[in-house]
């Protein structure tokens, strides 16, 4: 299983059904003689750029850094571990019609600084930049916080138990530390930037997923192949960050060129304009336009109407002289 999905689906307390059995994940696997990677994690309060710093112990004090995009201080105060050895289940029972327990999903953040490979463009009355970065870095973080034993890998959410046992059934006196599960991966990244302000995060994220839907259709690839995130800069404009889901990159987002941007905006506008969800104002979205399994954490904020408004504004400027 891809680690980005595994930290959400197999995290401690999560359940899956296999061979008519309900399996509950309980531990992060421990490999003797090998340390599980530990980090302090934080993100810029303005642009959401991710910062991580390797640590030896979860009790270490928060780290501090300066965001290269916004010049503001970033506090790295969350513990993060990468469960690179996998997970271990303990409890199994016969599956019923009840829905298995799931986590609250993950968020993806771009780790890069100012766009090093930015190519400027001016199309009609709008300017901007397009950056194509190979082997760039992103960070995936779980929305849920877990308590992970430093010794045996036992994990839980919510109330901390007074006692717990190792995977072999013996009592464990290890410390339970608050921890997010995470994953750091490198892939191909495309950053599209229009010199036009957007009206808040909901509009930015709605435009992003409209563009992703259009790109997948244009390239004739599965929707699961491309994901994205946004980065709001200090001048109120937005970086639309698209990346290949395959670690190392598949070459899909590298196919984006400045020449294809007008068509991409047209196709994105067509996707949200043809749908009728959310009424005349488009207050919402659905699986026929910009919702998908892969952007579930944003379903409540995705707005077809906001996407139409922003994309129309961009398209009108592209057509002006």
C-alpha cells in the first residue's frame, strides 16, 4: 500500500475487512536495531509551506524556522513519525454490517521554497509564472493525533490508557508520546501562479481541483494519478501546486506548458459550468464536477460557484489585450 494512504487507512484504531474478518490495527511495527524516523513538524501560518526537522526524542522542545515565502516565524511543535516498517494488527472479529472505523484522513503540504524554475508568462491581460520541478518534496500529515509507545509501538487515539501490552502480550511500561503519522515523498511538481488575487481558501482549493480534473481529462489519465495543494502568498495570490502521486514522478504534470494554460482554464471552467449541483449559485460541489475520493477532506469547502467566478475572471483576462 502506498504510504500516503497507509498512514490513513492502517493507523492505530482503524479497521479493515479481509476474508470476512474485521481487523483492527493496533501497533506501529518495531524493527530491532533500527530507529523509527522522528521529526518536529510545523507549517507556515500564512502560506502552509511545510517544515520538518529530525529529532531523537519526542520530548524535545519545539524547533523554529523562518518561512522563505512569507518571512514569518514558523514553530515546529508537532511530533511526527514515519511508520516505514508498517503496522501490526492485534484484534480480529467476524465482520458485521457496521461500518469499519476510519481515520479523519490526511493533508498534503508542499515543502519547497520560492519557485526556483519559474518561467514568466503574459497571456492577454494576465501575467504569472509556471514552474516545473523534478524530484520535489511534499509532506503528508494525518489529521488525527495518536499516542504512540516509544518502546513497543502501541498506538491509540483519544483517552490515554493507564496500561498497555506489547504485541506479544506482555506488560509494557513504555512512554506514550503524542504523535502525528506522516510521510515525506519526492515527485514531479508543477506550480501554476496567476497574478490575480482569490477570495479565500475555499475559492483557491475549488480552482485547484477544477484544474486537476481538466488536466486528467486532457492527458487521458486516471484521476488518482494527480493531486495538488495550494499555497497562498503574502500578496494574496495563490500557487496552484500539482504533483504526480507516483513517488519519483510519472511525467504527467511535466507535460504542462504555458501554451496549454488557456485550454486548461477553458476545460476547467467547462467542468464546473456544465454541472448543476448547488443550484444557480453553485453553492457546493459533487462527484460529477470537482469532488473525488481523493479530495474528501475538502468536500465541505469545495464550491462550484466560487470556481466559476475565479476561472471566468482568469479566462476574461487571458482573452483581453
